[in-house]
C-alpha cells in the first residue's frame, strides 16, 4: 500500500549554511496516528512546513497522498489539513463563517451539513454565531482544527494542537482525533505533552538536531526501551545493601527503609524471582511492594540526551 506521506532524503539548508533538517527518510501509512517528538529547535515544525508547502525543500522529495508537494502543490495541499501552533484567524469573523470560508479556499463546494458536523464534533456548535474574539484560547484552538477539517482532508497535521487547552478539552480532542483515525484520516501530531503521544499514537518518531533518530511502533518501543522499577518497603531498615546483592541493580533509600530494584521489563520474571529469593535467604522482610513502568517521557528524555555531554 502506498504511504499517505513519503519523505525521501529531505534536507533543509538555510542561508548561512544552517542545516535545519538532514537527510530525512520517513513513510507514514494511511489511517495511522504518528507522533513526532523532539526538543525545541529539533526541526519538527520545519518538517511539517515543508510537507505542507510552506517552507521550500532544499534537497529531496516529498509525496502527500501520492502528489509531489513541489510539482503538484495544489493536489498535495488539497489532501492536507494543517493546525499550526500559532492562533491566527480573523478575530472579528464569526465561527461558522470562518470555517465555511476555509472550505471554499480549497475549491470545495458549500456543504453546511459537513461544517455542522465538524463544529458539533469539536463542541463548537453553540459558538457558531460568536465572533472569534469572544472565545477562550481553548475554543480558538478548536476553531483552528475546524478550519483544517473543513475541506475533508485525507491527512491532518496537528502542530502542538492542545497548547493552552485545559485537561478536559484536551481529552475531548483526543477522542475526536481517534474518531478521525477510525474514519481513515492519517494524523501527524507534534506535542510537548508526552502523555498525549503515549495515549494516542500508533507510532513514534523522535527527531534531534534535524535528524530522525528513531521510528518505532509505540508499544514495541516501550517494550524494548522501557524499564520497570520494583520498590520494596522494608519491615526494618538496612544500613547498606547486603554484600550478596551488590551485583543487583539495587538502590537503598537514605533512611534504609526502601530498596529500589530497576530491571528490564522483558526479563521481569527471572530478575524479580531471583531478587525475592535472595531477600528471603538474607532474612530481609518487606511490608509492601510497588511497581512502576517507564513512561514514554522517560524513554524520550533518555533518547534526546543520548551521547550528549
């Protein structure tokens, strides 16, 4: 199956020689939610802007829905909906009018039923006759998403879509994004809320210093790189980790009442069983046990800091 987005050896070099993107190769399949993560300045927004035809490509080729974004800009752009980071819309215009106007910009005939559905899905229906200047920041963000969906795009880019949005509205947006994916829309998400990617994404891409350093299925990534932490609350404090356990990945709390064991999630059975057996042999009793698994945020921080002094 042809990917909805195909990025082939793409680079962006600005005047002065700054390499914002370096030989990016990436395919994004139809109907998936792809989360692109990276620190500020890593190149996320530049990459999205190049795919959407906002920033010129220095080297390489990008196809969107089978259309070359340079040779067939109009065809590519019709397939794409973009929600940028910045809130930029006519403050004096009414919600219904601005969303309907956006649809017309892409050459689509009027379709009030579709506009109504989009506004209802985004909880904007009651605000349809409000001027945008009267809306809260979260509602303005929803208007931006409605405008991006007005022409029924095949591909939707969400560049920090929930910035400035409260938790309740954010969860509503997550539900809407999943519904779009279920209807076959391909979604590319950039976010600083790591839990957002962990909650929604099918695949994760990590970009650092203009280079894609990892692309992986989310579940597989967390299984491969994730660690688990076993925290044992002891009946009696220890002065130090027993000699027989010095080779285990154990840390003792300052007060001596907690032993923390960090282990590879894929080798959970053998490691935990061995630890508990050793503790029993040493006569070390515990009153409680807790486990914690690495989050995507833990993994992301490790990746972006890898090999950096």
